[in-house]
C-alpha cells in the first residue's frame, strides 16, 4: 500500500512479543488482530477484572493471562504494550510502560489533557521508544480514499465538512459523548485537512446522567478557511455515521454504515458565469456523474495493529503518533471548555504540536 | 380538522377579493392555491416585472394583472393583499397595504428586523386588520402530527432537536442561507416547543458569493432545557430535510423528502434501573416498535391560504400571526449577530413577543 | 439529441393542428405537452364525457372542445389525432382517423389484438400517414442511456433482465394488470434487446375483481439467449419500478422511483481463471466502481409528443411505429394465453412484425 | 418462547456429545453455536480435508478432530451427528449415521431426491431416532413474527407472495442456484402457508458454468389459492433478500438485509364500496400506519441447534423434521423438471409428505 504507512505484508524476520492491557469492550478486538498477525509472537492479556480475562481466555486458551500489570513491566521478553483501558488510566499506565522500556500503543483518546500527552510524548522521545495512538479511522479504506481525493485536489478547495456520529448508547460513566465519539471525527478532520482548528464553538448537554453530556454540537474553524460541524450523541433513534465534504470542485458523502457505497463522489458544484454585458454575474449549478469508488476491504484495526508492530520493529515513526493524539486532545479540551463557558474558544497553539 | 386553526371546508357565504404582490418564484404557488380556493373570488396579480406577469397570465388568462402596486391600494374591491416579494420589500409593501385598509399576508421571513415587524404588528392591531405570516410548515401534516405527539406527551420530555435543511442552490443575492432556509426550521421549533430560544450560537460562512453566507451551523438553547441544532446550506450534494426529535420517552425522525414514511416514531430510549444493592444505577436501552403514522395528504400551502381567507372573513387571529413571525425574525437576528461576532448571543426578550 | 429520433428543437416552419381524443386520466398530460410545444398550433380536445372536458377547459380556456369525434374527422384543418381512450376503443377510433386522412398517435397498448394492429398498420401505410404508438419509456433519459450502454457493449453480453412494476392500484375495469402495466416493461425490453421473445411463461391471478388479474409473473425467453422476468401488480404495499440488467461485463440497476440516481452501473462480474495446472477452473468475482451517470432531464412525454409532431411534418417514420406497438401486443397476447392455459406459450412470429 | 418448538433455556440435566461432519463453509457456524450451547458437551469435527480441519482447530483447539467418518460411527459416546457436507453426500452419510444409532441433523437441502429423503425418514422412524433438517429460517425472529401474523389473520387472506434472493456468487459446482438458494424461500413459504404447491412453473439458465443454472424465476400455485414467485440468482449487482406478502387485510415486506426494520406491516389494501344506486361497485384504497414490529434478537442458527439438541434429549419431533425437508425437496425436483421441460409441472403429492 502506498498510503504513507508501513503495513502488511511485512517482510521482516523480527517478531514482537506484546501485552494488551484492558480486556473489556475494545481490548478483545486488539487481541483478535494480534492473534491473526504474523508479526506478533507472544501475547499477554492483562486486566484487573478476572471475569473479563476468563471470557477472553475461553476464546484464546493459548495466550497468557495476568491481573498484574507490574508483571508485564518486569517481563523482559515483552517489547510492546497496547493500552485499551478507560482514558483516565492511559497516562499512568503508558508512563510506566515507557519507563519500563516498552514501545507503547494507547487507545484514543490519547490522554485526558494536553499536559499528560506532552509528558508521554517527551518521555517516549527521550527513550527512543515508539508511542502510537489508536486513531483507527486513519487506517480505514474510505478515510484513506478521501484523503487521497483531497490531496489530489479532486474536490477542489474544501469549503466545509459536516459529520454526524449518533446512536443509542452506550453511555460511558467516566467520559462524556464528546470524549467518547468525537475523537473519531476529529482525527479524520485533522488527518484530511492537515491542520488544527483555531476556534471551537460547542453546545452540549447531559440528559441521562448528571454532569456527563450525552449530546454535543461542535462547530470548528480551521486556519485555512474550512469550517466544520460535528454532531455526536448517545441519544439517537438511528445509528448514523455520515460525513459530507463540500469542495469548490466536487462534493462527497461518506456513510460508514453502508456496506457497499460507503463513499460517493458527486460531480456537483456552482460555477460562475462572467456577466455577458454590464449585468450581474450568473451562478450555474453543475450536476454530473455520481461515482462510488471501489475501496480496499481489509479491517482498519488490522492495518493499525500491523503498523504499530512494524514501527516497533523498524523504529519508524507511526502515522498516528503522539503529536497526532495530542492535536485531537487539544481540540477535545477546547470543546469541553466551550461547552462549560457557553462561548467560543480559541484552540491553544501548543508549540509542541504545531 | 381539530388542529386549532380554521380551514376548509369553510361554510361561509363571504368571498374574498385579493391581490398577490410578487409573481416570481413563490407567488405563482399562492396564485394556484387561490385560484382553486372556493373562498377567493377576484385575483389581481402584481409584479414590477412584466415578463413574470405574462408568464403567469398564460397559465391563468382569466385573472387580472398589473405592474402598479398603487392601483391595488386604490382598488376598493380588494380586501386582502398577499406579499411574496424579496424580504427587503416586505415592510414597505405591507405597511402601505395595511394603511390602505387591506388585510395582509406576508411571506416568511416576515421582515428584515424585529423593529420593522413590531411596527407592522402594531399598525395592523390599531386598524383591526388581519396580519399573517407565511410559515407554511405550521400547516403541513407531518409538522402538525409531530405537534400533536409532543403535546400528548408521546415523546415524554423533549431533550433535543436536530434539523438539517441542505441542498445545492438556489443562492439568493439579497439574503443569506440563514434568512432563506432557517425560517422553516425555526418556525417549526418554536411551534412545537412553544417557546423562543434564550441563547444562540452560530457559525456560518460565505463561499460562493462574498458576504452572503451559504452555509450555517446554528445551535440554540431554549428556556425549558431543550437544545437544538439547525444546519442549513446551499452547498450540499444531496437534498436533505431531516429533523430528529429525541425525548425521554420516544424518539422521532421526520424526513420531508420521503413520500411515504415522512414521520417515524421509535419506541426507543434509556431507562434507569434502581441499583440492586449498594451498587451503581444501571442504564438499560429500550427498543420497541417503529411506527410511521398515516398522515393527512393535503397541500400545506392550500391550508395556509384557506386559513388566511378564513381569518379575513371571520376576524379570527391567524395561527401564524405577526407575533409568530416576529419570534422567528428575532432568532434570525440573533443568529446573524452570533455569526458576525463569532460568539454566543442572548436572544433579546422583546416584551411584545413574550 | 443523437438518439435516433427527431425532436426538439425543431427548426421547421410548419405547425400542426391536432385533436386529442380522450381527456380522462392520461389525455390531459398529452394536452399539457401539446400546449407547451412550439410546433403545435390548434388543439381540439374531445371526450364523450362532458365533465372531463369542462375540467380540462378550466385549465386551458383557450383550446377547443367537443364531445363529437365525427366533428374532428370532418375538420379539414386538423392534421393529426392523438388517441388516449380505453384500449378497446383504439382500433375503431384510429381506423376512422386514418380513413379521414389524419396522422394518428395511439396510446399504449396499441390495440387489443395483433389482428387489429396489423389492419391499422396496413391502412396507414397504404394512405401514407404517420401511425405512432405511445411507448413513452422509449423516449425517457434513463431508458435511452441504458440503450446506449447496451449498444456500446458496456455491459458485455446481456444475460438476463428482471423488472418489477408494482404499486397499490389503480385497478382498471376493462383490462388486466398485464395490459395496464406490462407494456412499459415489454416496450423497454424489446427496445433494448432489439428482438421479440420466442417463448413466454406467465402466471397471473385476479384477487380483487373477478376475471381481471391484478398480479402477474411473466418469464420470457429471447432468441439471442437472454431471459427476462417481469412482475406486475396492482396489489403491492410499495411503489416499485426497478429493472436489473445483468451482463457478462457489467451489471445495471434502473430505479425509476429515484430522483437522482435512477441508473447505477456496477462494475461487477464473474471472471474465469484458467486452471493453473491440471486442476479445475477458478471463478473470481470482480467488484469495481459504481457509477450513476448524469442523465438528461427533459420530460419523456414531451419528447414523444414532439417526435410525433416532427414525424407528421417530415414524413419520417416514428421510432415507436405501428410495428413496435404490434410487437408488444403480440407478447401481451402470448402472456394472456399462457396465464389462461397454465402453460408455456410460443410467441407467434408474425411476418409483418418480424 | 411460545413459538411451537422447544429451545433455550433448556432446563435439563442431559448433555449431548456430537460430531459435526463437514467443516467447509457452513460447518464452522454449527460448531460455533455448539461450542456456545450449554447442552452440548463433547464435539468431534470431521472433514476429509485436513486443511479445513486445521483452520477450525486453530480457533477451537480444545475440540476433537478427525478425517475418518467411520471413527465417529464407531464412537459409542457420540449421540448425534450434524451433517454440513455437499448435498450429494447427505444421503450416504445420514444413512450410515442413522444405522449407527446416531440422532441426525442434515443441512438443507435435505437430499438430492424425494426418494432418498423418504428412505432416510423411514429409517429414522423405524429406529426411533431424531432426524432433523436445517431450515434455519424457520427459527429466525422475522420469519416467526410473520408466521404469527399470518396465523392471527393479521394480513387477512394471503393473496400472493413474492420473494427475491439474489447476490453475486458464490457459484456452486455441484448444484444449481435453485438447490442452493431457493430452499430458504421454499421452506419459509411452506412454513407460513402450511401447504405444498400443486403446480410449479420455472425458467432458469446457466450463464457462467455450463449446465448449472445461476438464475431462476420460479412461479408457484398453492392449493388454497395463493400464488408465489421466487427469484434466485448468483448473478446480481446487489444482495437482495426481500419478501413481499400481500393479504386482503394488510401487506408486509420482509427485508433480511436490513438491520433494524426487517419487517414492515402496511395497513394498506383495497376495499369494495357497495354501489350507491344502480351503479357499479367502487374500489377504495386504504392506506394507514406502517409498523415495524420489534423482533427478538437471537441468532436463528443458535435456536436451531438448541432445538436439535433438545429433541435428541426429549425424543420430541423436531419442527423441521424429515417431512418438512422432503416437502422442500419435492418442490425443488418439480422446479428442476419445469426448467428442463420448459413447461409447467404438477407437484407430485407423495403420500408420505401429504
């Protein structure tokens, strides 16, 4: 694949021995992909909940299991640690893993604050260790196809992007819907546009659990002139994952709930017509073919996991590195601030993530 | 119909003689409905563009035509005037019509400012004339069905509403997409919720025509606790008219582009389960039948026009009266201010529209 | 347009004076298009039902109206007659019109039997008059686009076609759903494939009105190897107009109820892989882009009417001439025979329509 | 569940030791459900292809594996055998299994001929063994909901059923699309209507592989007056699994590719109006609510497997017993005969399956 990240098939001799920390909702997906990856050899699964471990061990009786994170840190054979625990624990666990010399993968969102993330990034840098954040969508075929189209100027100048990620549940108890669902859209936006918003304007509200917003409307301004809107909700009758990108040349819809036509490119737009005489300019609406391009059909998480293993082996910097994780966290912080203050908020331009 | 407004069949002897001012894009729809209405007798069509008039006269050779608005004012036989001109002219034309003693219907948006609207309202009141604003959606079967459901507490407490009204074009030259498309959603929201938002938070941008935003993201806070989002755009690959209403009891989707299942009621929601012992509460997700109720099938504009004629005859106050038009204008003003200032804006609580 | 039939804009001086016979359900559509056509001058509307006439005359007060068909025959100024009456009357009316020297347009289905149709065709030929049948779909943008694709071998060899035309109502009293709905699909099939089926296999049944089937399943074999299925029904919960065409190269779906993506071309198929060694051949499934081509956006009936008028003026043979009408009638007869006999039926190869 | 078949939770002490024969495409699904079933203890997986076995054993390292079917027959601990091999081998394997005293489950279609099926049925009867056929759809929530609605006369008298089961591939090498896909629809039809068709009318054709039809149009007449159509294809651009049931009272659509609204009930129909005076009767079209009922959400295969295990333990006769399998096979034979002969075919009324 020429997508800018190393991935399978990986013609290398090396094999990686890993630990997965957190075997609740998401961890088992990492484990499944690690089991099927040819680059991964030994897998230790770690969770402080014994019940979770025993569920996983029924499916994968040949892996190793422990409830003791310290055991992993002490295990010299383990090269890399993948962390899929609640976000509040990311910083502590990742810090320990890095300090123990392990290459580290952290699920999204990276950390609960920019401050935490910067500390991890600097630690990894100083130790020469891989630190990667699990922005899975940046490895998914439709998102990569869209990146390709935008880069190739197929859409012309991007005007605005509108994204909706709503469904019924699952209410988290520790983080709001902002931190739960918006990281997906934000990582896509930042990946596509290659810039971080300068201003954020958000409204959110907690309906079911006190103090934990389950609905959010997020408006974003990017330095290059693009505006964007992201709607997230745990309270919606239908599951929607729909992103519209409007450019000066073409327009695009990406519906991740579709099986077949996930991406549709509309050859539509508005063209200026020069005023014929001394009159006003004319607008004409163009409406051509609609194309749903063939997409690769691998599992994004598989590419992500393989990319992490490849980075561990080669020392290459991961596509979704700590900086990329930090950018998303910085926007999440701004969104939260905007909701709390009921006002628009500047996104702080941290030097480290510039 | 028991919808709270008088309408066909109208068992009255009286007949109304009317003038329609503005025969461009929308006027002919008013004319068609007036022609088919049994309550309307004489129709004068007025436009300063002769070409427009002659187009209409080909279709309706038996109506009267004039380019001179003053002629209408002077015509004692004309009881009522319907104004379907660009919004900037609403105030001037309506004021003259009222001063000439004509009952007046003004297309949405009512006026370009609250100030103008208040003056018209007071003038009509002082003269005892009917003054109605063309919020057509408040006469449409799906919108009325939703009103009925909300009033009957079928959805429980309304949490939030999200509405999308986007398509490609038509760019207006005098008003932004905010004033062009948002009045529809705002009039529905205010009609359903029976309150006016207290705070508005909007982002919009002009991509095609300088200074005239063609995309807008509008977030609204209502005094009763509901939040809402309205997205409007003249730059979108697909025509969407979709409103989601989430309540504590049920959820609802309204898609005005559907022919058959315009409204779908989802018996879905989140329920609390009392903590069994000393533990945490549990959330459980409920998912029952989905019902698409049968809707009446008349044309909303027809009901609206008939309601106006009925009010003229009976002196009854129209459902979408000047106050209703003013409320929408007051929100539009706030939205525009918010876009211009890049900040959240309080909706001024005008006494007159309280 | 290079579609093989002459149509607007028609740069001719001549104007045609016409009569429309039958002003019930369909006739007014012909009238509307004739009124808007620049080639048509005088229009007489004829119906033996005075009520129908007065409905139409309200909309078009400037046309001529009569209940007397003989009057039209006698009117020397009338060049052409368009017949939109129940099918049982087509033969008698068209025969008289031709005998009176009028160019004649007959709505589909052409006649109630091949015998009738042949007589009309021969009469028109002997008198040098235009005789055209109203197979409107052969003038519609999606059907023409599909014709173009098939002719250009874009789909490869056509394997099979499956078409569904079902909705709730309207039950006809004089003809079955076969004669009411199937002519559309059959005219498309014969137009695309340029051949007439050799064998027909149909099942149908009358559920609501005794003796008048309201549901039909029609299977067809074409001499070139294509098979086809047409399902028609007046008893269906949803309105479906959906045709699938499967070729050796690509596949196509045509959904006439869609506003935007009426035609979708799927770059999908099965490819043989040569056996590697002495093994079995391999099948591989190909799945590429899906394209919804931009279509022209005129009204098919308008093109049809204009084509008729052009043929009247130029003497050109119409695209949907009597032969084309006869071919469809011959299949309808075979379908009916098959339903009655409960067996498969050979389509008689009439010399005249070969 | 009150659906007429015993299933989970199964409050029994007994446990069943089983063998699954055939670990290719479908077998692993049986295995997965057996592994998760609490009623199943020991599982032997058998396939003559070692590669298939080793694939499965990687996922389930704790099961038993063998390439020798005789070994299973000889293993006294094995109570039951589940056969998921190509249909041509069903008869031979099932006969041996029964003769060895094993309760036997055979995947659909049951056998390649009625003759074979009758022999197996009689053998099982004479030995007092359970013999069940894997008509999975008869255990699926939407199909059971539809059965419930039909039984409760919710649809009124069923008029006709139209079913479409098409997709691209997978071409089988040993059986046509008729034997591969139609068993699903036929088993549903026979289950819902509780009768076997008397006449079959089918057209099919082999496009990709010589002699093995990959497209079929099947028309069926049932003794009670229902007609039905089933379309099956391995050559279709889209995957469709759509069944329409039209009754005198209501109409229903079942789309198995939908996640949420699999079943929709339309309160639609045609009603007679008594002639007012001496006139004709009037038809009026009724169009009420559309309801998508909540469905149970278990996996049908799981219920099927559990039901088999329950029947083994209790001696109860399975819902989809040999007779049920035979009825489907008898229709498949008739369909094949109809395609070969190009004519309509009577369904032989075998005494045994009457």
